[in-house]
C-alpha cells in the first residue's frame, strides 16, 4: 500500500516557534508538493478525502535522528558494562564478517527505519559500517529500504584505512606476534576502491533533479582510523557534492589520549590543520573536547551530534553540551546503534538529555533546558543536514515532515507546557500519525509501507543466521579480549584534562 498524500491537516494544535518561543496554537495546515503552503486559523469544515482530521492531536515537527547505525540492527541487547574499546572488538569480527545477502541488509535497515517512524523520527542520518566490506549492491539495498518506507535519510559508508594496531597507542605492547600480524592485516577498506564506490553511490542517489528523500553522504569512521590522505579525499568529495561528513570524534578518553600521543594535538586541531573541519562536519559524540576545540568547532560551523544514552551505556562520559550551546555550536541529537543504545527512539534521548546535564554541577542556571533539547532534536538536526529553516519547524515553506500526537494520553494529562511535556513525559506512546514530505507514512500507530510484524519475524531469522555464520570469527575476537583490556586500562593511567566523568 502506498503512502497517502495529504492536502490539509485540520483542527489540530500546532507546536510553533514564534519570536524564539515555542507556542501551541490551534491551526489548520495546507500542504502542497511536500511543503507546508499555509498555516491558518481553523475554519468550520469537514475533512475531505485527502485531508487529515487532527482534532485531539498535537502537531509537532518530525524529529531528526542525526546518528544511527542500521548495521547494528541484529545486535540489540548484546552488551552491558562494556566500554567502546572492548565493545568495538566484540561486536563484529575485525577481520570481516561473512557477507549478508541484500535481502538481509534490507530487513536490517527496515528494522531501524520502522522503529524510527513509529517513534516520531522523520529524518535519519545512518552511518553504516559495512562489516563484510563496502559494495554498491549493499549501499543500494540500504537506500532502497529507506525509500520503501518513505522516510527521509542520509546514508554513509563508514570508511577507515588504518588497522587497529596503528590506532591504539598501547595495544601493540600486549599482543602476541601472531595476534599483531593478524590484526595488522585486519579488515580495512582499500581507499581508492572505497571512494570509487562512494562516488558511484553519490551519482546514483544524489541527482538534484530527482528530489530523492534518501541521499548518500560521506563517513570517516573516526579520524584516528583514517590516514590523512583519506580524510582529505573524503572532505573533498563531500564539498563537491555538498553532503554531510559523519565522523566519531573524541568519543572516549582513550581517543583523546591517543590523538595527543599520535598528533601532538587534539584530533579536532588535527582535522582543522588538514582542512577537514567545516559546516558539513558531524562531530559525533564530542565528549572529550577541550574548550579550544569548542572554539574551533564554533568558528568552522561544525555540528556536534549528542548521543546521551550511548555515551552512558559505554561509560564514555558526558558531552559538554552547555558549553557547546553557549559558544554557538550547532548540536543535534542521535540514538547511535542498537547495541550501544538498544532503541532508536529520539523521545528517550530528549528525556535523558534534558535530565543528564543537571548532574554536572550545582549551578542550575547552567543546566540544559527542555527547549534546548527539543531544538537539538528538530532544528539542530535540520541544520546538521543543511536544511535549517526548511526542516524541523512548522512554517510556510517548510517541509511537511510532521508528527501527530494523541493529546488524550498520559504524556499530556495535564498539559502545562507543551515542550516540557514532550521532552519529559512523552516516549512515543502518543504517536498516531506521521507524515514525511506531505505523505502519511504512519497511520493509527502502524507503518503503512510494510507489514511490521513480518519485519520483526524476518529480522529474527536473519540475525540467527548471521551469528551462526560468524561464530568462529566472534570466538577469535573473544580470544583477543585480554590484550585489549590491558591497553584500555593503560590508556586510563595517562593524565588527561578536563575530565568528562561525573566522578572526577
């Protein structure tokens, strides 16, 4: 069944930003060509065939999940009490996984996209690490799955051309000679081949004349995982196509120490020296940033994508969001992968982000506010993908990416301040209708384009087969765990300030 195009949304209460303040107003919306054509005072009229009756509904801008990993879709519930450096070893064989079929990749992507839509996310930035190697066929399967759902998406191929033995400054001391040789030849991308595939994907999916909702973007897994030459080529390609560049930067204390030892400066300073810091740059996590790093990010117009649940699940620390906002850095919100978060629900990220930063000090004037968080999940995400002013708000000319919440729900009983109610009380339970580009993609709490129950069942079967096929590779990674644990602890003995842990 196709997603239904809508002409008008009648009788709802709309969350709008007026003179910098978020308000709730009874308004009708007229839609044309996937955009909001008119915002008007309600009239007494019955909804037509192509209209949506929004009485009893709160209408809000669609949420932007600015960082997901659909490639983690089969790994939900795998880890607990596991820092990133150990999780990265155990989540997938470093020497490469046995390839998934295009159908398995499609189902894995649908698993992510369906959950996003059901919880009010209308736009995603999917940073895909191809466990079995990058291919145009795999990229097409991901793009086609999102297109099938009707969600707005930017998809990367997460690139890196340095082996793990060159990334961690202490790991080599604890590996045996055989282990070192195995990991030195471990799974990395051939830069020329990978960039050629990315260029083909950009040409296939980013034709400006097509109006595609699903577009390809660029990904540098982490700067420390890429040679300087690869980083420069990634940013050059991104600038040529005007697409985001997604990169995991200063997610952990280990990365902060490693960058200082490797470059003699922070990784943000190194990126800037290479000319790889600009308004296209997504600094994902950005926990261990220094104040001078933050000044650089503000000057270059980069975005930091805050992933509060993932940061806590992995024990990575707390991102300095208040300082970022105060210095004028754009901040967006992401959920990260389903094995470092276990959901793709941005409502949950908003709630946690609205509470977490009160734990960093007693001066409540410096705490992150509900409006800050709501704007990260809407306008901040829009700016991150170059659509500020036309996505993440409900105004004439904006994209008609909208979420209709049932006002007769626990989240709004009573409704005292709509933004605070949404941030602190809503967790997706009130989502009834979702529109992307002016088309209904979720109706009465069900995704229209696919049978979501079938997706759940097929995902279980593909996940079982994936882990069975790769059992030997997973066992080999578990054998390496003692060396990685020693390197992790060694890095934490190295002095580094400022600390991003609550306890220090």
